[in-house]
C-alpha cells in the first residue's frame, strides 16, 4: 500500500540516507565532501521542517520538504524512480499552494526535465552561493480552473 504522510522523528535515519544517496548520485558535478559537510546541518533541519514521506508497504522510498511555498527538496530512492513517487509528492504539496518555487542545479538534467514536464517554469538562473554551480529558480502557478 502506498501512502504519503507527515515525517516523524523516527524516520530521520532513512530520510537522511535517501537524501545523501540521491545527492551524491545525481549531483556528480559536486564533490561528495560537500554533502558530507552538509549532512549534520540537514539532519538537524529536517525534524523542524514541513516534510512528507512516501511509503510503499511501510518502506520510505522518497520525501519532499516544503517551507512556505518553497520546495526545499524532493528525493526519491533510485530503485523507485520512474514509478510516479516524485509526481505524487509534488501533487500532494500542490494541493496546499497556488504558487510554489524551487531551485534546481542546471546540470541536474533529470530533475530539470522532471519539473518542466510538470509545468514548472524557469524564472532565472544564478550561481549557488557556496558552490558556484548554476541553479535555476523554477516556479509552478496553478491555473484558475485547477
């Protein structure tokens, strides 16, 4: 059975493993040491944030973090990509927001394509403040009939 539910503190270890593995895999243009350095900070931030996890038969396979109309991150375990998990997590948070934004690295081609296929638009591109890599600011605005 598939469910989307709010993050619980007991989920932290699994969520952080997905966060770390996904970042190292899809951001191969960023040194792994960056994710190593960020791990502690993110693990303290997640329990204080609005995070929803996607479970399949009790196993967490993805999650999304949102902060006041901004998607902090969307992560899906590599074995569950292409099965609609990311799409369902996006749809879940979009039911609460008429307008939502996110940042995605230009070189994360799969994610850029994913968001564009779900009607997110590029607003601008700027270098990441720590890494210098270009990030797109993308947004989604609900149509009036939605």
